[in-house]
């Protein structure tokens, strides 16, 4: 079979380009935790206010008995609730998102947080914030006329500062 040298050269260039992109995907997945959320867990979105886990006073930042920090958030037209939370920097955080109405998306720039929030399902994403500061939380799935107003804020503080505040305010369920 004859392959023209020019054709062969371009074939090789294409293979290199494909390998380059696959390499980027692998690198991001392995070292920056950028991958498709795979948690499949159902919930009745019409009864969130009644459910144990996502009742209003359980939302926000919570520490479980093993010391893991779990952040529970509800997306609804047109905001993320609670509107503002405080979390520590450089710490593994488990975010659990639910929708109370329609399909939403969560995007936090400069982190691996990007997931759909599908009504009826819990979206769970592990993340950490590298540096203290204010991070916007944006909806990236069109959810209605107010979609472009749909955002909230996460305040990230130094780990020591957060731990000091956290132990000072202990006693309540919700330590955001
Ligand atoms: Cu939206």
C-alpha cells in the first residue's frame, strides 16, 4: 500500500495533536481533580425543606464526627443558599449540592468545581481552595429569566483563622 510522504507527515502531526490533548485531560484529571462527578444519589427535590440533610438549619458548613468538612448547598431560582459561607483554605471540602426547582449548574472559577445540579439528585464534589479570598459561585446552566443574576459567594480564610472561629462558635449545628 502506498502512502504519500506528505500524507504520512500530516498523519503523524494529527496523532501528536491528539496525544497532546489527551495528555492535558489526563493531567487535569490526575493532578487537579478535574473530572466528571460520578456520585449517583437521589433525593426528593420537592421535600428538601423537610429532609433531614437539607433542612434550612443544616445548610452551610458542617463538620462530621470524623472531622471531615461537608458543605451543603441548595440551588434555586435565582441563588445558591446559603448566600455566603466561610470555609478554610488548603483543606479538603466535600460539597453536596441539590436543586429545589429546575436544572442548575455550579461553577467556581479557579477550582475544579463545575457540576450540574439536577433536580432529584445530589451532586457531590470534593474540592479545596488554594488561597484565601472571595470566590464567586456562578450558575452555568440556563435556568430562567434571572439566570444571569444567579450567583453567591464563598469566603475562604486561612485554615488557622477558620479553626479558631469554628471552635469558638461550636455548639450550633451550623458553623458558617
Ligand atoms: Cu441558573
